[in-house]
C-alpha cells in the first residue's frame, strides 16, 4: 500500500512539473564543435499553476542585444519551438574566427509574444 501511494505521489509530482509555464531564462555564450559562437538560452523559472504549451510558434521570445567587433545587433527571436522540443534555444552570434572577448552580450530579455505588442520590450539597447 505504501508503494502504491509513493507511485501515485511521484506521478502527480511529474505531471505538475510537465504542466509548468516558463517565465524566466538563463543564458550563456558557448563555442560549438566547429568553434562558432552561440548564445544558449534555457528556461529556468516556471509557473506551477499554468499548463504547458503545446504551441510551436509565437508564445516565448527573447530580445537579444549584442555586439561583435563593435557591430551592434538587436533582434527579436521566437524560442517557442526550441523550448518545447529541445529545452533550449541556440542563437548564432559569430563565426569561429572571432575571439570570445570580441563578443559582448548587452541584454537578453525574455517575454511572451502572445501578449499585446506594446508589452514587448523595446529595441532600445543602443
């Protein structure tokens, strides 16, 4: 009987973990096997009382602001499919002939693309 209760408790716990909704991220810059630089964005904060999305587009996004050798870039990137299917989003930053100290991440902001556009973060990095 104790084993049955334990199994049921574990099942409920796993179900709740899968039902969580993302509202925060962490990020790192890494070189891949070819030496190209990517920003790796991983969800790390979840809302425990909202269901997991089954959408593959238009829900989760980031605003990324960075410079490579002084060239400024700022762009919106949809992360929904990668978060749902892969658990992370890889954003290409620079090729292997750039050094890590030539890449500067100024800002990475997570937001919900299914909210009104006036709630999105502004492209005002520079």
